[in-house]
C-alpha cells in the first residue's frame, strides 16, 4: 500500500503511551496509529470507524471519525454555538 492512499478502518480506539498517539486495534489482529484532533479525547475504549490518508507504515492522518457503538459523538463547541445562535429569534 503506497503512502497517500485513502483508508477506512473500523476497530477499538486506544491511547498508546509509548508512541504518544491513538491506536486503532482492528478485529483481524492488526493495528493502525492515528493522528486525531484533540476533541477525540473522549473516544478511547469505543468502537470507531476512521477514514484517513496513510502517512506512514501504519499511520493514518484522520479526516473523519465516527463512533459506531451507538453513542452520538458531540460536534465541536463552535458548531454547537453556531446552531444555537441560528435558532435564536432575531
């Protein structure tokens, strides 16, 4: 698999202290390390699907992350604020 290819991977997300990165353990026994935004800090231990670009041997730069364990992931605070302000009467 060449660098720069797009991948969609599903697995359990963990924090890896040795690497200082998130680790996505795949059901087939492998794992991917992932660069995730700071707002993903509530996701370790949950089953997620990530879509991203391969930027290393087993490293993904994540574009999209979706929690698939039935719990809704909150959007970032600025999106929630924008929605709140849009609902207010003028």
